[in-house]
């Protein structure tokens, strides 16, 4: 029986397609779809769009609605996502003219006024991490001090997204699929495994194990920091949160982590506005580039995309042991925070351009 005639399967397929995107991504795409439907209503266009219609929609967003180039690209991406769900041809979005149109829109628009654009995030590199960990250890509440220091190290050494280890919900059960628990941790000889049941690029939800090695004698050792938080946690049950910031075992929250970073960096001589929780992840990646790792290795270690995620699980212990050693060696407050890079260059670092940026710091 043809798939088109299997109504029950079609309904299930639609449900699966709708669940493929995270709620935040789905919410971000909704305005783009709404704008396209309004465009169709005014222009008499129909769905699905052809190449000319996609170009016309992007031009409408830029010339009529005066959207900036990045917003135009985001709305067209939303339309493409809608076509994926509807089974419409995707070839119109591969038209070479579309990429050139984006460039033309960007060059035709005036640069943003000073202070109007959202500032780029600076990376928390090894030297900056060392200062943050030092201050975390001085927090008045011992449990929170250990959890905060461990969280900083996990984000940097594991290249983790903050939402993968810091709690975002109002209660434990509100975030049960992303809250790290003690049951997710396995201790080995000289290493610790942290299992992430879900993450942004793990579309199949198989989970991934992040292996962090011990770095004895180093200023900052992620293994030792996590072990200290583990051993002295108020709630020793396996179902309890891994990072406990309160005397009764309450989890360390994303808000607490962000607040600590923002409050502490000025004490180290850095502007709080240019840093966030993501600075830990991009900081670890930046430090990898400064240590000579390739773009493919950095992207794989950071699970930067679904393809890199598959490569990550094939990286061996030798790789991660050397990585831990390189990153821990950089956690020295006496070192230059961004190596050969200026603050402006460091703010423009990404998983795509880091190795090239470090190789030719004066050309960016």
C-alpha cells in the first residue's frame, strides 16, 4: 500500500517530524513561517516555493521590511524547515543566487550603530578559568564552592554547553531529561565518565559519554574538582543532582553559574558584559586551537554538529588524555588570556575559524 494512502502512518510521521526540532528552535522558526504566509497572501504566491519565490521572499524581507541580513537568512531557513516537514522540494534553497543575495543584502545595509548590536562573547580560556576557579573555591557555602568550581571545569574541559550540566528548571522533575545526576557518573582509574542522555546535536538521543582525565600537579584538574564535589555532596543518592549547590542537595542552576561568572570576571579585570556561560565551551575550543589542534578535532571534541557528534564517539582515550593535559597546562593565571589573539579577534572565534585565526592572528 502506498505511503500516501496510509493515513495512520502519515499522522505518526507528522508527529515525529514535529518533535524533531527542539522547542526553542521551533519557536524561533514560527515568526519566519508567519511572515512567509503573509507574503504569500499579499503577492498571490503559493506553496511550495520555487527558486524565484524564495529569492523574492528574501528580497521582500530585506527591502520592504528592512530586516537585517542575519534575520533574512533565519527566516528563509525557517521556510526551508517547513518544506522539509511538508515533503516539498528543497532544491530552491540550493540555488547559488541565494547565497549571493545574502551577501548583497549584507553589503547594502549600513553597519549597526555603536552599542546597538549584541556584543560577541569572549572565550574563557585557561588563564581566565584559573582565576574563576580560584574565586569559586572562596565562596562562603562549601557545597556551592565545590559545585561551582566543578561546573567551570566541566564546561571548559568537556566543551559542554551550559544546559548540559547546569540546571535550568524550577524543580528537579521539570528538567529530568537534562539534569545530570550522580547515576550519570562512573569513576575509573585516573578518569571520570559523565554520561549525557541528551544534547543538542544528538538527534537520535543515544547519549554520549564524556571522558575527563585526571591531570595531577596542574593548577586546575577537572577530575579532582568533580571528585571533591562528589565526595562532599549533601545528598549521596544516585538519583540526586551531580552538582549540588545547597545544603539539602539542590542542583547548581544555570542562573547561579551565569551570575558567578558575571560577578567574578570584573575582579579579574575583564568586562562582564562580554562573557557568558557559553564562554566556557568556546574557551575550551579556543585553547585547543592555541594548542595546535585541527578544526576537525575541535569540532568533533565539541560535538559541534550531528556529523561531528558521530566522530566524537570514535575518538580514543589517547586523544582525550592529551587534550586534558594541554588544557590543564593552560590554566595558569600568569599566562596571556588569549595567547597571540587580541580581544577583538578572540570575540570573533568560532568552531569554524579557530585554527586559521590562531595560525594567522594578524590577518583577521
